[in-house]
C-alpha cells in the first residue's frame, strides 16, 4: 500500500514499485494459507471460516494471473490496487484482533 502511495505522489518509479509489490505477493499468499491451515488443524473453526474468503480471493487472483502488478499498466490499475490492498489490510487487522481475543 505504501509503494502504491509513493508511486501516486511520484516518489518512486513504476518499475521499483512493481518489483517491490510483486516480491511480497506470493509470500503473503503462502502465509495466509498457512494461517488458515493452522486454524483448521487446531480446531478453531470460526477463525478458519473467517480466513476462507481471503484464501478464495487469493486463489481466484492466482488463477486469473491478476496477482502480479504489471509495470506498464500500474498507473491504470492504481486506484483499484490501492482499494484491494487496503481492504485486505483492514481484513487482516480485524483477523489479528479476533485471533488475539
């Protein structure tokens, strides 16, 4: 989200922004999958059900090859990508607080 904001205000060039974003996407998908699997194996069914929509969204983006940010199209997709990443951030923060309590 910060890379997209820096790109919007022209603090960073599109290639650097896209490479930074693309380098963390697959580890983010893997960590979300591991977290969901841990909830399933530990018997926290409600938390597992909260994780399923994010896993499904990640899987659909991976299937359609929309998970990587294209350098040439980054300015056209900037608002959509910012909204998508902000929603995921808010969802993960809510999931963090739910898992703490």
